[in-house]
């Protein structure tokens, strides 16, 4: 019996989490908030823009950290599997590591979208979400190769 092909849906959904949060926030703000909210955003802009830059830098650092940790964490998880574990079990362990190591950069990136909602400039948010997304993509590209038997 042939092995069931692995679903890449979870990888793609994880990649889309931070950009999707920004798009969802922007849509919600456009649909639900009135012009008075825009006044609040203008008032808070000078305070929240530096916060958004810090969150973007944290997301970038966490992306690099996730890339650095992914391989060693995956190797440790795979070493705990019994000898002759199935390819699906190996893939599942590496996927679990991927979900863990990509959460660290996504949390500050998503928080920066909240800063944007309340008035931060769009630029630091785009930088943070972009760098976070690149880090998540880089990790997603490594999942299959890390799960392979050596």
C-alpha cells in the first residue's frame, strides 16, 4: 500500500498567519470603526509607531532564532522516536517543532498588527510581518528534509 501524501496545508496556513492577521485587521477596521476611531489612531500614532518597530525587530530576531533552533530541536525529537519509526511519525515530530519555532516570530508580528490597528505607522508593521513571513517560509522549506532518514 502506497504511503498517503503529506498535506502541506498546515505549512501554508502557518506561513499566511501574520499577513492574514494584518489583512483581517485592516478589513475589520474598515468595516466596523467610524471616523472617530481615526482620530484616536492619529492621537496614538507617535506612541505606537516605535512600539511597532520594536515588535518588528523582535519578530526578526525570533525568526533567526527559530531557524537556528529548528534543526537541533528536530534532531532531538527524532532521536526519541523508536527505531524504525514510520516516515509519517518522523514528519509529525518535525512538523511539531516547526509549529513551535514559528510561533515565536509570529506572536510579535501579530501584536504589531494590533499596534497598526490603534495608530502605528504601516511601515514597521510591514517590515515585521515581511521578515517574520520570510523566516517562516525558510523553516517550512526545511521540514521535509529534516524529517528524512539519514
